[in-house]
C-alpha cells in the first residue's frame, strides 16, 4: 500500500508490479495531482539516466483512496499543479466541469473540500473513461497530453513545476486551435482566464527558440510535423498534425524573455 503523492504511487506501483512477477497493490493518494491524475490509468514507472518514465509498465492498483481532507496540508504550489490537470480534463472532455471551475476558482484556492471533491471525482471519471477506451495510448488516450507537448519543452528549458508548465502549454494549444479556425477566440480567452483565476501562469520568461529547440528533440516528433492535441471547443479535443513553423508565432507570444 502506497501512501503519498504521484512519485510514491509511481514507484510503488512499479515495484509491486515487478516483485515476484507482480503482487497486488493499492494507493492512498495524498496530493491533488496524484488523486486527479497519477493514481488513475495504470501507468507505473521510474526515471532512468535522466529520462522521465523510461522504465515502467501498465498495471492497475486494486484500490485507490482519495480523501480531499488530506489535501489541506499541501503546499500551495502542489495544489496549483493538480488544478492544472483538472482544468485540462474539463477542457478536453467536460464543459460542465470547466464551467464549475470558472465559478469556483476562488473557493478552490482556499482548498474548499466540496470543490476539491468535485475536481477529484470528475477527473477520475474523465481520465478513467478515456483510459478504458485506449489503455495503451494508441489514440483516445493521447488527448490527455493536451498542453503537454509544449509544456514538456518548457520543463526542459526551465525547472518549473509540471502543472505550471502545462498551464502555459494549454494556452499554446488553445491559441494554435484558434489559428487553425477550430476554436473560437472567445473560448480561448475563457481558457486563459480560468488559468489566471487559479493563479496558474499563461506566459513564461524563457526564450521561444529554446523551447522550440527542445520541442524539436521531442520523441513524439515525426519528420517535420508533430501530433498535437487541439480543441474544437471547450470539452472537445482533436488530435492533428502541426508543423513547428505554425507554432513559432504563438511560442513568441507566450515566451517573454526580457530583452
Ligand atoms: N502514473 C501517471 O499516470 C502519472 C500521471 C501524472 C503524474 N505522474 C507523476 O507524478 C509525480 C508528481 O506527483 P505529485 O505532484 O503528487 O508529486 P510528489 O509525489 O513529489 O508530491 C509533491 C510534494 O507533496 C508532498 N506531499 C504529499 N502529500 C502531502 C500532503 N498530504 N500534505 C503535504 N505535503 C504532501 C510530497 O512530500 C512532495 O514534496 C511526477 O513524478 C509525475 O511524473 C504520474
Ligand atoms: Zn501532466
């Protein structure tokens, strides 16, 4: 039984899955990020030689316990990181969750247990629904990477918490969706505003070239194009191929290195 955040769950799930070719395991998730994301979906793994999640497996726990009371002692930064993933779930799959976040951002920032309970409940339903359709990430599950392609590039350039990086990544993906005439300007602005209301960043002080170079090295890159999760509307994600060129203008808008 693993009691802790995403790191504890990832390592324990991996160890339990290997020991004697696999023993039963369960999680008591103690961070918002782990409750809404890391403990759902059966991915277990560890980093190796500087590469994230290089060694791992797919194996589901027997149980996961998520108690919002546990989250009262979390540092604000850890709470915000989890909220980034909750916003992502609303954006890609559930407009009513997104609207709930819009209305309750201030209470969420005060760790209101009723608000956090809905965040956790809806996130688990959304993520497990997607994972059940595509456990091995061949199609539908890729939608959970919304905001993560550019977000991971940012994390490679500057050490900022994951939830902060994907917040900026989500702004990039929303702007790209607008530039492809998929998403309305008004909905892209709502996304930016909800992130701001949760005190999540929508810009970062790094050089756009550095983020773009990191992206070019990304393993998901396929020739000159990359698979990117875009939006048709809030609540409906699509996966399309985009070129690095298309990203450039938007990268310069979100990467605001002084001078
Ligand atoms: N397996 C997956 O599908 C998946 C998905 C998303 C993220 N992850 C992984 O999860 C990890 C991030 O998870 P995380 O944000 O939970 O990080 P974490 O496990 O490092 O926890 C964050 C911090 O919170 C502390 N903490 C834990 N519970 C607390 C509590 N109740 N009160 C106060 N402090 C507490 C921890 O000691 C730690 O300092 C990353 O390694 C990421 O790769 C895995
Ligand atoms: Zn994430």
